[in-house]
């Protein structure tokens, strides 16, 4: 595999935190050591089974009924003084070890996934990395498509604990498979070297001939598998990406059913979704052709591997220099050594899938860290000395590098309700995002006064859950009394929804109209009672009369709150003490007439 070093470095970067730096590291390492010991024990029982195979086939060849049944159900004392346990005993031990190994492995996987998911969520939601990733451009090396896939499917695939996870394609399975194959190789190669005595090739005696044959055959197979299967890696990577794009498109269509219906845009939506599915289908067909070619190569290689040792050993058996049991033992040992040497070739499809998962997850991990680091540069933030917002020499930019404002200085004093106007595209909403401390593109110093701040955008965020949870957001319902919730909804003229406060399973984004959603946001303001309330077109979906009632409600109910609004409707100017207009050409804020 090309670029194996960076892949291993990325996988180590993802593997290390849980096993060496988490608060569960001791338990994690203990379980990892446990599954490794259990896997080695199963391997060693497999070595023992080759000697059992030798004895059982010799007993068949010699028609030794006593030895045969002893080897099947109890045990057989050997001339060397050792005791060979029977098949029943070996099977019981293997079943016990196997079940225990599976349980510990899966328990470790789900704990690993739980910790890794929590860690990624913590970092993704810290320093507003999630927001910067969503607004960044690819040129900045931060933008990452489908974070939901990374946080769900890819972490599950990496750790190996998920309903849709393919067996043995996770990191733990691959690591244990690699380590147990090393143990298998060390265990069987000595046995095969000893059993190779007397085996020749074209009349020549070569010490350890079967070991060398297995090595050369495996190297050839590995090179062949790599040549055939190397294109699987990008195909697996993009298949997951296109599938996620399709899911995102379907989710967007589901969340915007009303808009699509009003525009009669069904044909356009179907065209867009089928275009996304076309990418899935085209990539899958390429994947299918490559997998078919790899499977043909694997099957042919496996068939040759199954008969090769028999062809080499058969002359010894037919000349009487080897028993049937010895022949079977050599066949088992050769298969194990050849399988260990061919681990890379046999595991190539699995490694291709795993590498694609590591690539997507490592890309997201770097994007999160880059976003968190970038959010700490650009603007400098501080606490204002007085009760006012201050902007000093602020430049506001866009993700593509375009500048909206330059050298902007502004003071918003407490108690002076301010209306900010300006034509569309002048940067009013971007200014609000900068005042909120979430906009990452620009420079200058922003000072915020102490106290609570609430920003209401034009399209309020409605979380999943009950209506009560939506009204109380971002607080939890337990923090706000029943009477306060009822009063807030009644005051914003949403009293007809009180009977549905605790109904489960409702998608309130689809059920509530745009105006109802904006009034729901006003109810939050009444519950939170912020010192500063910023309204970014927060009444755009309301008629002028209802808009006026909402402003009058806030002024009456929250007398100690300073209101800063962006609005195009001039009627709201009466609810503000001063008006500022943002000049789109130079980015200056000037007193409006």
C-alpha cells in the first residue's frame, strides 16, 4: 500500500488517546492484553491440533480403534510421557476461549466508541469548531463534508461497534489479526521446518524447503493482490462520501417539504437526488468491477495454495517415507505458515476499507483541530470597561477572502436601543455574528460587556424533542417553571400550543410556520431575560401589526434589556432610540436620517 507511513501515523493518532491518555486507559489496556492473550491461546491450541491430526489419521491408517476413540472423546497417553487431549476437550476449550474473546472484544469496542464519540463531540463543539467547519472554504483546509458521517459511521467502523459495521474491518480486529498472525508464524514455522526434512524438489534436498516455498508463494500472492486491489482504496473512500451526500440530500428534502411543495419543485428535487444517486451508482460499479477482479484473483490463489503442499508431500507418502498423519500435519502447518505470510494479500480488501475509514476520520480530526486553532486568532476579544459593546478597527471578511468592512469602530451603549439598517449584502448579519463572537473571518478588537446576551436570528433553531424543550432552549425544562413557560407562550400569542407542550415525536420545524417559530424565539427571550437582545431580522415573517406587538411586548416585559435590531421594516424604528446605517461601500456605520 502506498503512503503506508502516513496511514499508520493517522491510525496511531486516532488509536493513542483512548488507550494511553483517557481516564479508562488502564481498563482499556487490560482488556486489550486480555484479548491478545486469548487469541494467542487459541493459536497455540491450533498448533496442538496439528499433532492431534497426525495421530488421528495414523490411527485411521492403522485401524487402531482404541486410539481413534480416545483421541475423539477423552485423551491418549503418548510414549513420550505427554498426554494428547481428545477432540472433545480441545473443542470445549476453544469454545470457551472463543466466546470469552468475542465478549471482551465487543465490550472493549463499545467502550472505545463511546469514549471516542464523546471526545470528538467535545472538541467539535468546543471553540465553535463545528461552526467554522460549516462556513469555511476548502482552500482553508478546514471545510469537511458530512461531519455527521464522521461522528457516526466512521467512528463506529474504526472502533468496530455499530449495526452497519462490516466484520473484521475495524482497527482492533486488524491489529489483533496482525499480532496473532505473527504468533502463528512463529509457532508454525519451526514445526514446518522440522517437518520439511526429507522433502525435496527436482531431486534436490533444500533445508526447510516447505518454509521457503510458502514464503515465495506468499510474496508473489501479496504483490499480485496489491496490483489488483490497490484501486479499491479511493473507491471505498468516495463510496462512503457519495452515500453520505445522498443521505444529506434526502434529509434536506425532508426538512424543507413545505418549501418544495410551495415551489412545486418536486421534479427539480428528484433530479438533484438522482444526480447524487448517480454518483453513488457510478462509483459502486467501479467498485464492483474491482472487487470482482480481486475475488477471481483471490479464489485462484487460494485454490493453488490448497493443493501445493499436497503435491510436494505426496511422493513421500507414496514411497512410504511419511504416514498419512504426517502428511495431514504438514498440510495444516504449511497452510498456517502460508496464510501468515499471505496475511497482507488475504486482508487487502479489509485493509482498503479500513484505510478509507482512517483517512476520513483523520481528515475530520485535523479539520476540527485546525478550526479550533483558527478560532483563537484573527479577532481579539475582551470585556468592556463600561456597560457597552465596543469595536476597535474591525475588519469583517468572508470565507472566500472578500472584505466586507474595514476599519470599523463602534460603540453600543447599554440602555440605548439601536436599529441597524443597510442594503442587503452590506454585512449586517456578519456584524451581528462578530458581535456574538462566532464569526472567524476578520481582525480587530471586540469588547463585550458583562451580563447575559441573546441573539435571535431570522430562522430560529428548533431542537429535536418536545415543544417544552424547544421553548426552554438552551436551558433544560427542569430549570424553568411551568407557570413561566405558560406565560411566555401566552404572551407571544402561541397559547393554542400549550396543550402540546409535552407531546413526543413531533417535528416542530415542519409543524410550526415561520411566524410561529419567530414568536417561539421571542418566548425564549422572555424566559431568559437577557441584558442584551440582538434581533437579526427576527420578525421578518410577521405582519407589521404583530411585529409591533412583539417589540412592544419585549419593551414592556424586559425593561432592563438593551435591544439591538437589524430590520428593513421602518415601522420598528419607533421602538429604538437611535438608528445606524451600514454603508456597503466602505463598511462604515453612520447615523441614519
